């Protein structure tokens, strides 16, 4: 489907637009959402803050199609914050396979342990409190507040940025988030939960028919190529360690067909990040919550 979005660029005056323009913009976004929104995504049929937090952390830097595959399996294994908090790191990392950016899995488990041990199992409702938890930046903290608690929060993420640049800054070559933020705030309707769903669905659909407006953003960072990258090596190392349970750098490198020095460097880096422990003989294994370095 080819999208044709309205251009309100000429209506922006000193960072603001009229109520009439905002009404037209909202009507367009909600009209798209009613007709083409992704209404069947599992995490949109709950207000459970744990389930929504899992989905939002998974959706960081990962395609929706991949999350739709992994999320239901992950939730079946860990249906509550308590079950995830008390699971072994190996089980959590195994369930996370296919998602990439595996540090998110450890951060999510750490978050759940804090919720269980320090918050009596109750998730905080505001971004100011949520952002104190591991793995939650400004945008994710706000999205959880919006989707779990329908809080009237104002935030910018990649899909939201894409829409606002295209509709309100179409003739500009460099747009800063500080210019977009007042418009996001002014456009917020009474139902933040559904509004942000609508924005994200429209922003995602734009990728198929419109050259990425986010390239005009001063916050734009092009993602590096995965093939042959350190991210790929880290993923392969973790996958192999989950399979073999333990091993030294030489044996892991041999199993992967890679260079021992590169694998050793990766194992050490991931050890520092909490993935592995290493004994005095240089044998690594997945770190459990009670593990200590050898």
C-alpha cells in the first residue's frame, strides 16, 4: 500500500500549529489505525505491566515479526515477573534466542528481581520511577507508562519521529528532537494508549513506501551491518555456550570456526557484562545468580 500523508510544514509557526491542524492530524492517524492497525498483536490485549514490559524490551531494535514469534513462547515459560526473577540465566537466555541484543534478557531479569524484591511485585506507573529500572531508557519507560497505565506521557521513538518529521518538517534537512517534542505534546489526545499504538503502526507502515524521514533527524544513527560484526560473534558465542554449557576460548573458537583471540576477547567482555563466569583453568560457563568468578 502506498501511503500519502498530509503535509503541515507550512502550518508550523515557532514550533506550534493550530488546534485545527492538530485535529486534522489526529483524524488522519486514527483513520489509518482503524483501517490498517496491527490490532492482533498479543501484547496489545493486556494491561499487565509485566507482559507489556517484556514486549517493549523485546521491541527495542528488533522487528515486530520476530517478536511476535518469540514473545508467546517466552511468556509461556515465564508468565509473571516472579517466574522470570527466579529462573536461571541459562533458561532466560535460551528463551531469548533469535532476538539478538542478549543483554536485554539479563536486564529484563534483573528488572524483575528488583520488582519482586524491592517493589513487592508491583510495577511503578510513572516514567520517572520506571526509568530507574535496568534496561529502560526514556522512550521505553514512557511507552510502558502509556500502554500499561494509559498515562499521558510525551516521548519520541523512531516511528513517532518518522511521522512528525514527514508531516511537519518535510522541507527541512536537519531536525532536532527538541523541535519535534512540542508538537508530540500538543497532539496527545485523551487516550494515550491507543494514540501511541496508532502512531507506531503508521510510522512502521511508512517504511514501505516513503524514503526514511529519520535521515533528516540530528539523532539519526545508521545501524551497522550485522554480517561479520562483533554483534554476530557475540550471538554465536552465546548460542554455542548455551549448547555446550562450558568451554575454554580454544574449544569455543574451534566449534565456531573462528579465531581464538577474537573469541577470547568476546568471552571476557561478556563475562564482565554478567553472561559468563570463568574458573582458574580458563573454562567459561553461563553465570547463574549464585555464581562467583573462579
